[in-house]
C-alpha cells in the first residue's frame, strides 16, 4: 500500500531547472504572448542555460557555445497536483504542443484569461510535452512545466 502511495506522489513531483537572468524573455508565437501565465521550468539543461543567457547558438559551429553572462540555472522540485497536459508531436494538421498551447491562449483571448479558465477547471499548472522550440537540437524535444 505504501509503495502505491509513493508511486502516486512521484508522478506529480518533478525535478526541473529554470534559467534566470536580468533580462525578461517573453515568448511569443504567431503574435500571441504567454507573458504572465506562470513560472516556467524545464527538464532540459540546454534550454535552461539558453534562457539564463549562458549559451547561444553559433550557426557557424552548428552548436551551442558558452556566453559570458551573469545568468544562472536554478534546480527545483515542483509539485503539480492537477496539471493540464498537452502532449502532441504532430497532429493531423501539423501542430505540436507549442502550437496548440498558443492556439488555446489565442482562443481564450489572452494568457491571463487562459490561466483563469484552467484554474477554474481545477488545474494548478500546465505540462507541455514534446516541446520543439529548440530547433537547433531537432528532432529532440523537451518538457516545459508552467506553475500557476
């Protein structure tokens, strides 16, 4: 019995990383912003370092290279009891998790309204699986966790 409880708990506790620096990076896709929707984390160290400003992609070298910056990466354990999960690699219309996420924000009218809709439905965050914005590392994907 205790094993199943621990198993249940481990499914909603996530070890994640977050890139932090002095410059706010707001992500916009197709003219829609998710600014203010929540606190963002990932399971991908490369992307955390990129958001911290510690890496940049060198197209001549074809890889990420270190960048001198005062950013840092924070390791954190988060708990999401009832996340809204989007997990699409490529649906029949060519959408992935990122595109569907921003489409739903657009349909709601704003990131704030989208968040409110999800909170009203009992969600405490969003998990975006198979995130593909790291085009330089294609076809690899990663997960983004957004905590409300």
